[in-house]
C-alpha cells in the first residue's frame, strides 16, 4: 500500500534505514551526453542481451540479502532494455533475495524511448515507478545538454506513462546551464507542473572532470555560475512547493506518498545490493564497487569471477559519521546519536549553528540552509579525526 | 717561530656580490700553495651552503697565505674575509679593524656598486690602504679603461694604479700579490708591549665550542696563557691557538700583527663579545682597542609558524641560529590572526631574508612573516619614552606627545639616464636629496635622507625595476625624526586583524588602506556570509570592500550512490581548508597573509 505520508517526515526517513534494496545499472546510451560522468557506453546496444545475461548471472551468484523493498534500474539509459529484460532481472532478484509485497520498482527512461506499448510492457513486467530524464523543456537547453528529445516528447512520454497506469511518475530536471535563463527555467518548471508528475528531481548542472563539458569549459566556454544556480534552486523550491511538491532532499521534491524509497534508503545508510558495471553497493559494513568497463565486466562474469573492483569497510564510528554525512541532505534531518551530539558540540558545529546553517529540531540535526549542505558535510567529516 | 711584523700584511677584499671575491680568494690560496687545485673546494672561504648559493659571505674568517715575493723574502699575507653587504656593516668594520689594507675589487664590466662604495668609504675612514683591482677583464663586456678611470676618480689615484685581473683565468693575480706586499703597510705593534688582541669574530663549533678570530695588535698570545677579556671581565684559559692555512693549524704563539683563531673552554657564544680586547691577567689596565657598536636590530618582523604546534621548534631554531649570529634578537609575540610567534629583530633586509630562509630550509619550518616594520620612538603624555617595534603596540594619539621614526642615509648608484625615475621614486618614499655626484659622465651617485620604513619593504625590487636592474643601493642609520604617522588597521567582519596593521605616514595611509582592502577582497574566498573588509585609522573607516557571500555549496547528487567518492572529494576540500586561519569567524588562507603584504612592483 502506498502511504500518503509527507516525503519529508522523520518517520519515513528513519524507517528507510532498515529497508533493503538493489541497484541495477544499465550502461547503454544511444549517445553519451557531454556532461555525464556516470559509467556509460554508447554505440554498443547490440551487447544488451549479453549484458542482461551477465547481470542475471551476477545476481544469481550473490549472497542473499533480505526481501527487497525497492529496486532501482538506473543508467545509462535503461529504457533501451528490450521487453522481457526487466522481468528477467526482477525474477533473478526475487529468487535470490525475495521482493516485498508492494515494492518500488523504478526504471530511468528517456522520453524519446517511451512508447505506449513499451510502457505497458514494462508495467506488465513489474515496473511501479518511472523516472524520466527530461532535464528541460527549453529547446536551447536540451540542445546544449546534447539531449535527443524535444519539448514535445516530454509531454507525450509523461502522459502515456500516466495513461498506461504507472503508479509513480518522476521527472528529472537539470538547471543552471549558461544558456538557461530565469524565464526559461520558470517555463520548464511550469510546464512540468502542468504534466502533474508525482515526483520531480532538480539537479544543478555540474562540470565533472573528464567530460566533454569540462573540456569545453577549460577551453573557454562559459561555466555554470553557482550564484545563478542558487537562485534557480530557490526558484524551483518555490514553484514546486506552491504546486504541492514537498522538497524532501537537496534536489528532490515529491507529492505525499511519492518519495523515492530507494534513494531515501541510500541517504539513511541502508544496505543495498548492486549489479552491473560501475554499480556501487553497501552491505555488511562494506561499500563496494564494480569494474567500470563493459568488456572487463562481461569477461569477469562470464569467467565466473567477481566483478568487484574495490571496497572499503565502513563500520562503527565511521559508519555513524557517514550516516550523518549522507543524512544531512534529507529535509527530515538526522535523528540524534553519538555523531550528532559530537558534531553539535564541536567547534565547527557550534559555528554553523551560530550562523543559522544547522539547527536542532525535535532532537534531529537539520540543515536549515540546504544550499550549504556540502559545507556542513565537510565539517562533519572532521568528526572522523575524533576517536569517537 | 714568530714572523717579524715587517713581513706581515693583513688585508681584506671589498667587493660587490658576484664581482668575484670568492674566486679571487681561491686563486690567491692556489698561487701561494695554501691549497692545491685538486683539493680546492670551489670558493673555499664561504662555508655555509646558503652563502654559496647567494654568492655572499656572512662570517668573517682569516686565512694565512705564505708568499715568497719577488724580493726573495717570505711574507705572511692574512686575508681577512668581509661580508659584502652593509646589513653586516658592523662585521665589515671589525674585519677592517684587523687589517692595514683592503683590496677594492670591482667587476670590469659593471663598475663600482653602492655597497662596494659604502664599504670602501668605511675602509678609507678606518685608515686602510686601498688596492684597487678590476676583475673579469677576460669578459667581452669588460671596459677596463673606463672602469679604471672611474675607480681612480673615486679614490684619487691614477688609472694606471688600478690592477687588472681575471680571477677566473688567473691573469694579473701575480701582480696583485706583489702589490699587496709593496702597497699595504706592515703592522706596527710592538712585541714587548703588554698584550692587546682584538676579537674580530666568533662562531660556534659543535665540537670545539666558541672559536674566536683574533688579531694581535701588541705583545703576544701563547699556548697555555690565560686570556683576560677586558669588556666582559672574564678570564679564560687558552686551550688552543692557531692559524687557518686554510686548514686549522695550531701554533705555539701569535705575535704582533698576526691573526688567527683562539679556542677557550667557552661554550656559549654570548660569553664572548666581538670587539672585545684580550690581554693578560696582569695587564688588566691596558687601554682597550677601539671596539665596535653593538649590532643593533633595525628591521623587525613577526615570524609565526604556520602550524601552531611548531612554536617550540621555532624557538629552538632561533636559539641555534644565534649560536653563530649574536646580532639576532627576538621576543615572543602573539597575534590573534597568526597565533604565537616571535617578533624578530634584524640588522637589515638581507639579514632578515637570510634568517627566514635558513629557518625554513635548515630547520624545515613553514613560516608566515608579517610585513617588516621599524622601531618607532614614542614620547608618552607623562614624558616617558618608549620604543615601538610592532604596530599593535603604538599608543593612541591621545596618549602620546611625540612620535618619531628612524631615518637612513641611502646611497644609490645608477646610470645617469635613470636619475629621473630614481628621484621620483625617492620622492614618493619621502626621501630628501642630500647629494648628487657624477662618478663618470654616465654614472651618478645619489644620496638621500629617507625614512627606514620606506625602504624596508620591496624598495630594492622597485628600484631595480625602474633602472632595468642597473641601480645599486645601500644605506646607513641616520638618526630619528618626528613624523606625522598613523596606524592603519584592517578589519575583517568588524574585527581588526593585527597582522595587517601598519604604521605609515598620514599621506600614505589611504593608499595603504585602499590597496590592502582591494587585495584582500581578491584573496579572501567567499564565505557563507558577506565579509566586510575595512581599513581604519582609529575609529575612522578610510576604505571598504566587500566579499560577497557564497550562495551555493552543495553538489546536486551523490554520484549514483558512490558515497565513498563524494566523501573523498569533500575530505580533500576539507584538507585545503586546514590551510586557512580563522580570523574571528572569517576563514583566511595562509597565503593571503603573505600575498596581501606583497607590494606591487609598479608601486
């Protein structure tokens, strides 16, 4: 049963800490966007079947976790998955870990891939939530971001997902590209609100190292202006808030009952399994990651080897500090604990409280100025130097 | 076996940095057989690495050369080394006091420089015979005839008297050795008089304790004697005396006119005063030799360890440096901005630079140095006089009736074409022209009375840039003068940052305040709140800049669950923030302290 609890309610967040989930990475893209630094491969969609087979194999060989509350199929472009592939992956997950009744099964999708028949197919296979990579409805921004869809496809995709009966529809937006204007961002927000998605993510465009975008900026193209992005962020919170979307994390807004369960778990420090190349997981006090290259991943799986590339133990005090580190992104704030107490008592913590950046609300540490979350996070890391 | 005074010559070499003094000294050692070419360490007289690197000498040393002259007689030539810069003029003058003559060594292409001239005047005033020498005559740019005429004009001799050598090839060195014998007078001391020996240098040797360089004027000092130090009224047994050939060679006795080293049991350098006169305990009533002025620090700078935990290490390093440099003085200082450190007194700018570099290099300290300041004299309302070495210590104008600042007499030698720019610079620096003298039609010597505070910081760099590197500069203390001085404070978010306070002439206060505020606006990173930067005289704000607040300090998402990567990224950024100093609530990068105090070369 979908609850109607507010997405920023402390109870929802605290509960997320105990839920188990799984992340599945589908790296293929028809074309790689110039700002993207995720593990992606363009031009090799013909390997899709082999890849899905490998993922299913990886799942089958994994240690059982517990029945999964949420599955997140991210990418890349998971909407390039042929009909049937999602079902195979979910079946493997169900067999290995079990899946709860009424799970959240999210898939990321590009608007241009979404057709009514495809949507119906995914729904049939178990999909409960779709997250569209809309990014903008301003054609100039879409062009600058290297996206392959136009404003028209956005409306079509969201409407058809609705019509098909997908229980939860989310829209991802990217703001702060230098070609965007205040008016065009407002228009994007207004047009998205009109489509009535259940969830909206608004991400500030980030220049990541090693991307074409970062090369262009290094060569003199205008970089996103953080001051402008701050203003756009505030604009989004305001417009979406007025339309009934509650900001429950730095970049995420949802209507009651439509928060992303998988993401909340990650911020709450919950355990999640991870499959596919470049995927990151968190289990048994260990954070681990898989190899990033397609060939290496396929070779290893097909040779019966582990695709793990590295891992770190995060236990005890470090795990507590990390829980605070990720939890402060969430509007509900972090429930008290040793790390919260130590932070509020630290020189940095007192300074931030004095500046009104953080505060204690009903025993929870809350970042009152979300635009300074990383500043707080840096100081939270200072707790690692304490012996606990 | 004592050398008769008639066969002794004591001399120094006065030269500008890079004019080849060390190379010439090496050549003299080689020619007289003191060292063979094979074991010659290049530039033998400079012992410290730093000296070698900068081509300057700091510590005076005496080396004995045995020379058979063309008259077939054997002579002892004592080469007393001198530092090349007037920061160390007290060392120069005491070295000169141990000599009867001086070689004035000048680069045949560059001509005489201000520092050389200042030292040459010291030598002439001390009554030394000057032997003029042009070096580097083998270089294509050498102009021996013009330079010889210039030297002759300065010294009042004939151009033909100027010896032309190449220390590199050895050309002319033979003639120089002969002239040392013929031109420089023999010492006049009497062997039968009571002992009077001058301590003209001392240094600390880790194995032997304090080693004194001494010049016997009258009488003799022998192994096993007891030495009585007149000024400190201490007796010390002579553990060893000897000469440097240049290897330390013990001798049984040093007679009149001879120079050498003396080792007693003294372990602390403070117990020996350079300039003191040594005699025997039964002659404690002899007339002391003219001593030297106590070296007096003229320039002060706060030195603070970047890492507050290094405070004790800094203290130990300063103490170790003082073992060989009695002129170094300091007192603890605490700064709200920079923590605990020391206000260190230096003889001059070069001394300051050398000490700072040695602390960082030899003692591996990371230091923040505040802008150099000078010692102001303040008469308080109740008539008492105090000395203010740090801007924070300046009393309010209401509490003082007089404020005066140290002046120097600055000597600048420049090609005549740059006279205009130099005069303009000196005027900006509140200089008062004292004299102008054409050394040759192309080269001018300008002398100025100028506040020391105006030249302690970057003056030389600016002078160099205005004269395309051709000007040379030196200065002497020139008393105190009353001046209309104010303290300019710099406030960050309303609180004064002591490290940026400065005492300056009222006319320059606005310029300082404005440029400091502008520079800090560039240097201080944006914070979570708006930071006001103000310059103030007392409570009056004279300049203001604002660092706008950061608006966004958050990443959009957690890289698809890659929390480890995000943690590493932020941890790295946090490391960067550790190099910040908290000034009140404002984070100021360490480098900002140095960078803000840097004066623009265009002034």
